[in-house]
């Protein structure tokens, strides 16, 4: 399932093998249960100031979430109504990729701010240290901070271009892979491939410079038959021969 609507009032996911979202604004919130979700450049926000039910921006239960350059914010309310955390995870694994444009913000009630990220003793968190967190991190069984390659893709207008952007450490080698979205395929020791192997082809390779960002522009044919086609990108990157598959990013041709 691929969701690319710019404004989505809310979403509840239950029992999904894989849901991919791209460029969405979710208001008031998203609840994910027994599922896997991969999101890029999405904004998860809850209701504020009694305009609706107070919720975290994103709630996970027995799920796996991988977020790339996303923003998540919990409910802010006038005291004594409690504020809520930005992201809540219960029995879940959370992977957060991105640079300083990625923020996880707890809601505010009076002078108190809720955690940006709140987990349970059965949840694990992996995040890039460049990500901005307001309200702190609480409750997770395991928190590991370290550089994580982050891929996003924009565009997709027929006759225009798609632009893939990779954020990763300077000096790392990379290969950008493009194809149709596919079911997860384990490829040890590289990780998990999320682009359909039958449609996969490499479009660019090289190494990252000092800016730690690389942009790969791909032309989109003007053929109307392609309208509505989902295109998936994933990178293989790392230092030297220590390459790994990162997150995948999806756009829909329009």
C-alpha cells in the first residue's frame, strides 16, 4: 500500500505487511498496529487546544516504523489538560533517519513539555543524532544513536524529473537503485531489499562529498500510460566495502 496524498485527515493501519507514505500531512494522527510503516517527508500532527481528542502524532503498537526526514508533534493543551508525546511506541521497533529537518516534538501544557519520543520496556529506538528532539526520549528498552543513511525522493510529473536525495556520511560510497515497489527481500549481509528485484536497475553511483548530501535527477517520460505508477528508490551505501541497504522512498508518477 502506497499513500502519497498531500493532506490526509487521519490514518489507522492494522495488520499490514508494508505501508509506504510519502509527502503526507496527517492531521490529527496516525495509529499503527501489528504492521510495518515506512514514511518519508511526512508531517504527523495531533489536535491542539481542545480542537479534538488529544493524541500523540504517531502511535505504534506491535509494529515496525522507519521514518525518513519526517516531523512528528503531539497534542498541546492549556493547563491542566495534559499534553501528549510526539511519538508513542509499545512493543515496537522505531528507526528514525534524517538531518536537522527531522523533528520530534512533545506537546506543551503550561510550563511542562511531553516527551518527543516515548517508548516502553518492549520497544527499541534507533536514530540519527542529527535529528531534532524536543521534550526528550523516555521509556525505551534500547536507544542507539548513530549515523543512518536517509533517502528521500521528490517529483514525478510526467515529462519532468524525479529527484532522489541521499544524506549520509562524507566519503561513503553509494549506489541508487530504482524499480517498482516490492515485498521485503532479505539480502544478507546487505540488509533488506524493498525494490522489486525483477524491475530493479541502478541509476547512479559514486561517493558523498563534504556536504553529506547527493542529488540524483531522473527524467520521467511524458507517456500518459505511466500516470499513477509507483516508483521505488533504495540505496546501497557505506564506507569502503561495508555497504548496506538503507530505507526506500516512493513517489507516484502524475
